[in-house]
C-alpha cells in the first residue's frame, strides 16, 4: 500500500515512504522543512509504524478476502475512522 502524505509548509505531496528512504531526517522531501522539530526519534518510529501498519492491513485484508469472500469489512467506515485518527476532518 502506497501511503501518501503532504507537507503543511509547501503543500507538496509525496509518498510517506520517501521520508524513510535513505534515513528519516524528519524533513519534507520536497522543500526540506523540518516537519517534527524536537521530536525526530518519536516521529521516525511513528512513520515506520504507520508504514508497517498499512502494509499489515493490506496483507490481512487480502487474506481475509481470500478465505471469507462473503465477509465484507466496511471500507467506508474504516476510511472515515482512519481519517479521524490521522487528524483530518
Ligand atoms: Zn514541504
């Protein structure tokens, strides 16, 4: 799963994975703005966790669909809940 992100400073979009390719420095891959000043280790761990969780979700959903095709996870609600957890809305 390709987790997209955008910078609140320059407004440019990028793949969240771009922030960890070559080592996480907390900076926007487009403009270099420090997105987590003073919280680099916490932000690094959280970004890695988000990427790991997205990958795990994709894998688990695929497995579930394979073995229980009549069980439908409510993607619309999940999406809304994820949006809330991500501070959107
Ligand atoms: Zn930026």
